[in-house]
């Protein structure tokens, strides 16, 4: 414990306090000797970084519990690596920087349930660089992360239905021996249809609001 405290730049009393609060896992014991390793040191450095960013010890403890109860990266990518998305590895403090003040245990649990996040030791894995960038951009625009995650859940439901629609159509009108080759080849066309329809739907929705706004004026 003394060696761990020295490496982390904190006191032995602080290490003991963190262990009692469950912020770091117990050491490996051999007789009367307690062994700490790089995993414990990384956790202590993460705690220090989160404290510097204004998180409380109670909040950090809740976040640690959420991570430990969440899915690991093997479960997150259980269906295989995403074909077009790039997973991103983050430290807890990097995740906190992306969503300053919004990384609560509730939001973390929601992201884990959605399959956006998984864990790999002390690292966090986000399944998609694009989703990470868009989510953090929306939060910077003032939209609460809880609302972003709720919207993500609803979009997921519609996206699953659209995927089922396109795969059914493609398989019904391509040679049976084509397998998934036709789906991979026609994937960009399906995405273009969805993007164009969403764009026009936004136009229609905004246009429908204009008469009402004019009357109120």
C-alpha cells in the first residue's frame, strides 16, 4: 500500500479510505502480504482526474459501480466489429470531458443498456466514433445527455425497422445464392434513401410550423 500511495502521489490514509469506500478493488493477498498492481494505480489516477474535474467521491463511487456492472467490450462487440463504425477507447476522465457534468450513473447506465458503451479493464469503449461525436456536439448545444440517449433509443427502434424493410426487399428481389453480397453492395443506396427522406421530413415538419408561428405573431 505504501508503494502504491507513493506511485499515485497520495497518502496511505487516502488509499485506505478509497479502498474502504469501494473506489479501488481489494488487493491480491499472499499470506500477510497485500499486492497492488497497475490496475489499482490506474484507478487511483482516474479518481484524481475526475476529482480535478469537479466530480465528488460519492459520484465517482456510483460511476465505478455502474462500470463494473456494465457489459464488457466482448459483449458490446459480440456481433462482430461494426462494418462501418469505428469503436473508440476512452479513459473515464476522457468520457467526462466529452460530456462535462452529464456523466451521471443514470446516463451511464442508459448508455450501457443501449450498447453505446462497454468496458475493457480501466478503459471504456464507445461503439461508434460518429455517435460519440454527434452526442457530445448535441450536449454542447445545450441538449441534456439524458434526452440525447432517450432519442437514441427511439431512433434505434426505427432504424431496426428500416433495416428489416430493406433486407427483406433486397433478399426478395436478388438471386438466392447472392447471400449478403447483395446487401453489402446495396447498403449505400438504402442509406441514401433514409437520409433523403429524413431531410425532406425535417423540411415538412418545419414548414408545418410556419403558419402557426405567423398567426401567433
